[in-house]
């Protein structure tokens, strides 16, 4: 499965910690991330990360393109709902694309953990239902 990881600046540490906790699961899948987030995860975990541009430079839009092309299976976007900066990726476009294409998107650690645990158990058969 292809998994996208994105994090607002104040949530990058949470994303790194999450990636460390579930490294054994992420290692079995193809991981994509926006530039800075991907770099931090790669440095902390040693996982191979396919890095796009940083969010402010369009990395979130590159991930959106993968979603629209049916090349992404799961998105984890750790967003800062209170102090997100204008230069940070906007979740609304990705949320809309994920809803249109039936791709699960987690916006916090709790939901991300549920999705990752489901992935670990092999409970992600939803992709077969939504494939066109």
C-alpha cells in the first residue's frame, strides 16, 4: 500500500514519534511524504521515504495528484488546527480528494493509530470495494 505522511510544523515531532512507534508496519509499505516531514521521518527511522517538495512549495499538491490518480491508499495529515501558518499545507483540498476517491485520511494521532492498526491486521479491504 502507498501511504502519504504530511505534518504541519508544530506536529512534525508527533509524526516522527508516530513513525518510530509504527516503523515495523511502515517498513512493509511504500511511504510518501512532503519534503521536510519526510526528511525528519527518514532521519529518525531509517525508513525509505519517497519525498515530494516541502508543503509550501507544493508537496501537498503532489500528494493530491497521487490521490487523484488512484496511486495513494492512505493519508495521514497531522494538522495543527489552532496555529497552522499560512505557508503550511491546506488540508481542505486533500480532504476533498480523499472523500471523492474513497481514501482514508487521518488528521490526528488517535485516528492514524486506528488506521495503522487496521492495516497491520489486514483489515483494509475497502480498497477493493472502491477500485473503479
